[in-house]
């Protein structure tokens, strides 16, 4: 993707434990390339659209509380894909 310099910068920042500054180095294009960015109700469709032909299992990182039933609805939607 041509982001080698960004990778080196992030590595240097990690070595210096400058964690809080790292997000400013990653732009929206990079974020959308490496992550599913979607409203909670659209996560299953976004996952299936990008990775459905590749995945047999998936793990979600949820570093924050989610509403009751959200994970169950994502699993149900993925099973339908």
C-alpha cells in the first residue's frame, strides 16, 4: 500500500511507548483498509462482504460495552450469509 514509512514511524513510537500519539499517524484510508468500520447493525454485512469468501470463523474485538443482543444478532446475520 506504500505505507512503509508509516509502519516505521509506528514502530519507533511503540518502542518509545508513545501509544497515545499513534492514532494521529493512521489516517482514515489506512483504517478502512485494515479494519471493518461500520455501524453495529452493519458489522455482519460488512464482514461478509469483505471476507465472506475467505472466513470460516471470526473473532471480534470489543474494547467497550455493547448493547444486549448485539453479538447474537451479528452471529445470526453471519450464519445467514
